[in-house]
């Protein structure tokens, strides 16, 4: 599987002769991490020790990195105290997206981070996740309807609703949310244009698509269920159902 983005911590570690990559929280580091996403049931209040002795069970997301990292700066140990697991916390409706990606390799965008010191510490670093994307194979998949899905989202990435509407069934491309005017109106002039992150075939005519964009103050890391149909020997997009509200 081809990965969407190289993991920054791997390149830093390689450049430093295999030592753990160190991040400085006071400088807003790290801003992005990649690894395998897991969810475990850990003991919560009142004692954060053992569910079987009365502590509340707390579902907890943990990101297992490819290589050790460490924290540096005032109050932190040096690279000798490294770790590979990060406590990642969803924010702004991200829980559904994270839940759907358990057990998969992902890249997370981090909007806040700190090193917890209290009893409920799950890992040396707690990171608030503002975006998440699976590392998918987004090859063109020639000979399948994935090519038209890919073309549609690449056109949206340029804000060109007219071009994108060419790949929609004619009865829906003239008016409505999949029309050229509606697509240009929404996807044109974005602060961060739509970026296609992944296409996953669920059936010959059904695809899950992941993408990210920012419109105004709203950042989206979303997924959609896309259905296609073949008419006259050509594939078209028949319908799109957003799964994460954007």
C-alpha cells in the first residue's frame, strides 16, 4: 500500500543516526504524527488503576508510532526517555472518523498537545486530534469506476464545479447539489482546497472516499460514500453521502 505522507518522525530519526525524534511542546510540536490507531478500555475514575476493583471503564485511543519519540524543553527528559505510544483524543466531531479507522494506519493532525502528569495519564504525550486520514492506495485503478470518482474529486480540488459535474449523471448535474453551479459555489475559493486522501472500493459501484479541506474557519477531515452507475458504456457518479457532516 502506497502511503499518503511520509512520517516526519522517521525522517528525523534517520537524519540523527537512529536516535528518537524529539519534539518541543512549547513550540507547538508535533503538529502531525503517523502510526497504527488502537482503542483500549482503560481504568478511569476514581483511582485509574483497575476496572475489576471498581474504576470506571474508559475507551481510549492510542496511536502506535513506527519509531520512538521524546519530548524536550524545560521539565522534560532527554532522548533517553523515549516512547512509542501517544494518547490521541478526538475533538469537534472527530470521534466517528476515529472509530471507523481503529486498527488501521492513519495520519493525524494535532491541534493541541501536552505531557500529562496526573493519575489518569495514558501515555507520555496527549494529543488533541483535529484531523485524521487513512493512508490509502489512491492509484487510478484503471478499468474500474474508481477512475471517475478520482476525476470528480480532483476537479473539486481545483474548485472547478463545471469540470466535476461532467462526471455526474446528467439528471443530477443540471441542478441540485451536484450541479456545476452548486459545486463551484461550495468548493471554489476555499482557504485550503479539497485534497483527495483515499479511495476504497467496497463494490463495483460503491466507493468510500476520504478527503480534507478548510472553508473559512471550518476545517473538515471527512469521508463519503459514493455510488456510481454505468450508462452508455461510461461510468458516472450517481450519489454521494457524506459520513462525517462535511
